[in-house]
C-alpha cells in the first residue's frame, strides 16, 4: 500500500518536478520559521513541503491527488501526537483534532451545496490545514477559514473582469487554501 502511494505520488509530481521542488523547498523553510523551534516543527515542515507540491499540482491540473494528501495527513497526525507526547501539550492536540474536523465539515457542506464549486480534494486538504491551524490556536483556525476566500475572491473577480473566466469557470481553490492558511499561521507567529 505504501509503495503504491509512493509510486502514484511520483507520477503526480513528475510533470511538475521543477516547480514542485522550488515550492516545497520554500514552503519547508517558511514552516521552520512559522512553527518556531519545537516538537511540532517536523509536522509543519512535512505539511508545508507537501502543500508546495499540492499547490503546484492543483494550480496546473485542478486536482489534489490522494497519493499526496492522504499520506501527508497521516504523517502529520502521527508527528503531532508525538509532539504532544514529548511536550505534554495534549490540549493543542485536542484542539487540532477539533479544528481538522470543523474545517473539513465546513468544506464538505460547501461541496454538497455546489459540487462543481468545491471538490472533495479541497475537503480532504481541509483536514490537514484545519488540524495544523488549530494546533497553533483558535485565531489561526479562524484565519484558515476566512483568508482562503479573501485571497480567492479577488483573484476570481479579476479573471471575470478581464474576461479570462466566467462565473461558471472552475478555479483551483487548493492554492488559496494553502496560501490563506500560511498567512493565518504567519500572523499567529508574528503575534497579530
């Protein structure tokens, strides 16, 4: 099973390798800073590197591959459990579980309302992003809810105004979820 996921992930990344490596590297470096030194840093680095890959792939193909999303979410969950055990921050872990469930439920409702507007890949990505944001705090989770829409809305409007899209044109939302959550985590790190 692990070998199948690894092979499928390799196939998904191959056509975008240069952009994925650049995005994953930058995201990983940001994650070291954003998480601060601590037991949770490895979880943030794994999520950020995978997020770089997912952002590139979704932006180009309108897909968030399960072969990357599932193993990343599982690895981050294990790393956060280990971080909570090492640091004794069980409240952070509990908040992360609630955040993952809440953000994914929010995206699932949006998906059920309009299946063309929000894909199941976005719902699955929300589990990962909600857990990480809530680990940091409720304010970061609130940012992870709001900021993707504040980023994606103006972009969509600009595409419509410039006639490069219509109201029915599909827009890859994963990159906005990733950027919005990164902004929320950055603001939390800066103490805003």
